[in-house]
C-alpha cells in the first residue's frame, strides 16, 4: 500500500449511498416504488447491486467498495436519473411482505399495504378459520398470491391476471419459491375463466389490487410511473371500472362468511360517493397506506342490486366488459 492509498482509503457502502443519494436529490426524482426519499432509494440500489443483506446492517455500511462495483452502481444510478426508471426495474427485484420478487416492466412494482394484512394473517377477519382456498385477482408479479401461500401453508391460491406478460413474471416467482403445486396461475379477465369451471371455485378470501387510477391522475403521472404497464393502472374517468366488476361478481366465488379485500387507493372517495349505503370497512395500517376496503360475502349480497345497477350503467357507457 502506498502513501496515497493510506490517505484515500476506498469508499465505504455508506459513502456510496450518501453520494448517490445526493445525485438523486439534485435530480428531483419521484419516489414511490418501494421508497419515499433519496437516501432509501440510493440504499435500495446499492444493496441490490452489491448483493448486500439488510440483516447485516449496520456493520455492512463500513465495508469498502472496489472501483469495479462502484462503476456498476454508477451506471444504474445514471439510468435512474436520465431515464427515470424505478430502481426495482433496474435491479429486477422488489420486496413485498418481507420477501424478494423478480420484477420487470411487464408488471407493476409491488408496493401495496395489503402486505401488512398478509403478514398479520388477515386477523381478526379470518380468526379461527382454516384458509383452504384464496384468490389473488390481478396478480401481476404474483407477490400477493405467493405471500398468501407462504403465510398459509395449507392453502391453495389461484392467481388471476388478464395479461399474459404479467403471468410470465408471476411464473418466474412461483417457480422461485417452489409453489407450483399450490399457486395456480390463470389467464382471465376478472372472474370469466373461473366462471367457466365446473363447479366454479369458492374462496374463503379474495384479495385484489386492481387498476384504480382515474383519468385525471393518469394524466399527471410522473415519468417513473409511466414505465409501468398502463393496463395495471388506468381504470376509467373515476377510477372505478375494475372495482365495479369485482363488487358485482365476487359474491358468486366466496364461501359463506368469506371476505373480499380490495385496494382502490385514491379512488376511495369516488367509491364511497357511488355507494353511500354500502358499509365499507376501510382498513388501517401501522406501516402506512390507505384506500383498502373489506366486505363480507353477506354484505356484498345485501347490496347486490346496487352493484348490478352500477355495473350495468358502466357497461352501457362502454367502459366495463
């Protein structure tokens, strides 16, 4: 080691994160794909690029980083800034319910607060019940279906999506976790393929994070969100196209006492205004997030005429199939 090396030791992981975070901050990036600030976004990129384990924090922050590894991080950081690509797509990895998943631009980046419900085993709504069958409607990367299967080892989970591209990503993740025998991937426009089965399946739990972005919000999306598939985001002028179909059809596929959990995000106000008599239970999350409701099969049945009328109106408008 020469005197220059002693005076300028190699940068540490922490040094690299701080430098990249400064670049992200200066670039005015938009966050929301697993992080909400420049420092966490930089750490996401650095840890994924260097293959670091978050379980090793804080000791790993002091580890030196060689020039070749730094160059690799810098290349992806430049793309994050210049192309506004979310880090999850740059490193092909996102986390959901504490689990890593392969992702690319065929699917949305997992970020639903439903992860907290899965880890809490949907208590108290499933308390004392054995979950035998569950449905993840609009599975995307398969993250919800896989997390359900791992949290409920005795359950079979159907994972439905209309996008063949999305199912291709979900298949990668199902195989990664060795769940081919318990997670069934199904190409279907909402419940249509399930309705064709004889008899149609019945679930104790249906979970959905469907498209729910309204037209105004779609027009205002940042460049980062425009890397995601439009099919997984847009849901008509008021953001309710998908949820109207789900509310109408879900009771046919729920067992007695079964529950429906759906994320509608910023379209919560529009949904409440459309159905002022429906007793939506809006769930609260310790880790942040909102716009997720729960209804039982019995509640859905008691308002089926309202849901049928709303769906019929939307079909006349040509917005819902």
